[in-house]
């Protein structure tokens, strides 16, 4: 059974710092990995999608890497800002059976950036 | 705007009442999903529909039923609500995972 773990569970940093969020998964047979952002009381916003054949994806100040063989992904946030404060969720997509796939989520890292 | 639409956004039920959560997507995705999100538990899969006409149980299906009405719509029904079903429910869709998953804005359900 696929399990996704995110470390740390919470992180507080001053504005301007570069930071790394970690995600690990137990079964390397994934289709892709997706990072989401969730603000309190809100839905999930997709940040980056990495296909299983890719090593990394970048969007603005965000960079996500994937090492499928070791079951690890990192989300790098450069020059953090107070507006980056949110919960970041890592999820991997894998087969549930011959017909279906679904995302399996980690429990998230709650980031607080102080000004 | 293209995406996943969930209704209602908020609902309060009494124990034993029934209700249906509605979800519709306009991206022509084949697969649709229902998740629940609880503090400390993360998002857990309730049911999913790999394609129109098929549905399967996820990790936490007890107390729920689903209907894939057509390619666009996937509903979640609580036949007899229990306080343990107090949660935030998210619907999602994907196209064989190739382009990732898109989530609705959620339904916040309280059962008293």
C-alpha cells in the first residue's frame, strides 16, 4: 500500500529565506507526483506536476524535483514571502487496480513566513 | 471558468438525515474522485470512478454511496449521516493522470 510522508509537519521561517519541503513515498511505481497549496478553509491549488519520467519542474520561485527510484521529492521555495504561508501537500498518483488511478496524499507541511 | 464545481459549499445535517453532494466537471475528464479531509488525517479517498459507468471503493467508503450520472457528474450520497462524517469533502477529476488532478473548492459538512 502506497504511503506518503511529508517532513517537516510545520515550518516557520523569516521572509526572504530559501526553504525545502520534503516528501517521500513507499512505492516507486507512480505515474506522477503533484504538489498542491491549500490556504486555511480553502480548496487545493495545483502548484507543480512532475511526470514519472521527469526529474524536475519549475514555476516562478518554485522548483520541484523527483527521484522516483529512491521515493523522494522536494519542493524548493526561493526567497520566501508572507504570502507563501499555507499548507503544502504532496500527492502521488498510482494504480488502484487495472482500471483506476488516484492520488495518495501526504498530511502536508504547514509553512509560516514572517515579515 | 473550466474546472470542477461542487455544491453545496456548506451544509449542516442532523444525525440520521440523508443528503447528496454534487460534483460536475467540464474538462471532459474520464476519471472522477471523492475525498474527505480531516484534521490530522489528511485527504483520504472515499470512492472513485475510473470512467463513465464504473465506480469503485477507496480507502474509507463505509457510510457512502456514489453515482456516476454521466461523464460530467459524480455524486456522493450519505444515506444516514453520522457525526463521524463531519468533514470537508473534495471532488476531483483527471484524464488518466496524464495532466494531473483538478479539485473542486470543497463542501464543508457538519453532522450534529
